[in-house]
């Protein structure tokens, strides 16, 4: 639910894509976003970390806590509104209404209604004949 109530759904839209994330300490991280949880903690793989001095380091896996993130760079091709709709649709899939099993009392009432309906139809047929 927290994903939909905030802009975390935008960050979730870059899952399974390469992106750059800027951190609070002027460090930037570039890699494949594997997972974004509801608190905006991000797990990346195949990562290149660039520190404030410009030195680069490579990592196989990298985990970022949400409080360390300053910016998440979205691709120019990402349609923001469509991305939000897609994440919401995945989070809350449409509900399929199951056919209800009727109780014995309900079945009796329905049978009585059908009987009355047939009687009324028969009465209309008799009135139209006369």
C-alpha cells in the first residue's frame, strides 16, 4: 500500500533496467535495479560506484537504504503516468467475483419467485386470448 501512496511506484518502474542513483554523500551508483521494496530500499546488481573524487569501483551486488538516496534518474522514454498505472495494476490486480453458492433459504425464495413469474405470464397469455 505504501508503494501506491507515494512516488515509490516510479522507482519500481525502473526495476530490471539500468539506471543511475545519486546518494546524499555525492556518490553515484549505476547498475541494474533488481528490486525496490515498499520503503524504497533498492537492490542492484552489476554495479559501478563513483565516489565524490571520481574514482570508480565495481560490485556484483549493492543494497541502498532509502534514506541514503537523493535522486533516481529515470529514462527519457519512461512515461511517468503509465509507469504509475502499471505498478498500481500489478499491486492491486482486478478482483474476479466468484459465483456465490446459494443457501437453502435463498434457493426456496428464488424458486417461489420463478413460480410466481410463470403464473403471471400464464395469466397474461389467458387475458390476451380472451
